[in-house]
C-alpha cells in the first residue's frame, strides 16, 4: 500500500499526549497482534501516550492488520506508511517527526521486546530529567535470544564501536530507548543512525542511562538484516559517525546580550 495512512485527528488530543511509542515495521503482519495486545496492556501503566507505527514499504498485509488492531484493542494507534522501503532510521525519523509526545519510546515490532519494560524506563528518564538534563535511556539486552552467529557478530560490533567511539553503551543497537523528541530532531539524518544514538546524543550533551531489559525469541519470520550486511554497513557507518563527532562543535552555554 502506498501513500500515508493515519488515524483521524479526532481520535487524539495533543495536549494529553506525554509519550509517543514509535515502532518501525517491515513485513511483520504475523507479529503485530501480540505486539499490539501487549502495548495495550503496558499503556495502562504509562503516562498519557500514543502509539505510532511506521510501515516501511511492506509487501504483506502489515498496514491492514494494524488498521484492524486499532479498532480491536489500540484506539491510540496511528499508522504512517512509506510508499517504498527507506530503512529503519528513515522510518523512525518519520514517526518521531509526526509524534505528538514530548518523550519518545522506541521498540521493535517483531515481538522480541516486551512493552511492559517501558514503564520503568520512562520513570528513569523522567527522574533524571527532574534533576537536570533529560537523558537517553537504553534498555540493554542482557541475555540475547538470537542465534549464536548473530550474537557473535553483535558482540564483535559492540566491542569495535565502544573502542572507537567510547560511547559507554554495551548495547547501542538495543531497540528499546527513551529520549526527548526535541533532542532526536537535532541529530543529522542518515540510514544506520539508530545504531549510534548513544554516541550522537552524547555529542549534544545528552547523558546516557543504561538499564537491563529482557529479550525474547522472534515470534514469526526472520530478521531483515544478515550478519554480513550488518558488518559491512556497520563499519562504513562507524567511520561516518567518527567524522560527525569530530566535526560537531557546540557551545557550553548561550546568552542573549
């Protein structure tokens, strides 16, 4: 399906939305019913929230399934649909740009993340913000439920990234993250951005908070990325992020004279 599909504006009240849960999906029709049911349950313990799904050019019935689930169990659901595949970072940018909440939460749409983890992470973010600078909170997956080859590739990539970027995050690709929308929209856009948020946010003075979360096996289907693809693209992006950080120069304070 092409074009933009979204809920009627009357279904949402901007003033009441504190948190936007943004989820980029590609061909996840079989995983969405459980993901949405768990989101509906989790939202009972969250601040006033909306859910923004961004379909990144799916070839299956992802959009139709989301429309049905909006009627069945998740009335706060908004659906944005790319007319072609643009990549996860672009899909997240679409959702976060359209989001109405001050705070953004991201999770994956394959069922490996537990939305019930969001409550504690949002509380951490709000507590840190009440004391000073609003943070980036990363849900670190302590026990990965992926195959051994993917776990090995992830450990290697994380080790290389930490050595070169020193971003102090053991799991920078973790899908569950909490941050302020305004902070994200200051970042330069490129595909792969979502894997480097701790380093990039840090360049803008955003503190990092890491918190362990559970990780589950994928419900249905397969990952959209191979280990080879991650390795080749990851090294290229890593070099780009190193360049960006080196060229980012910001003042410590600004005053109007």
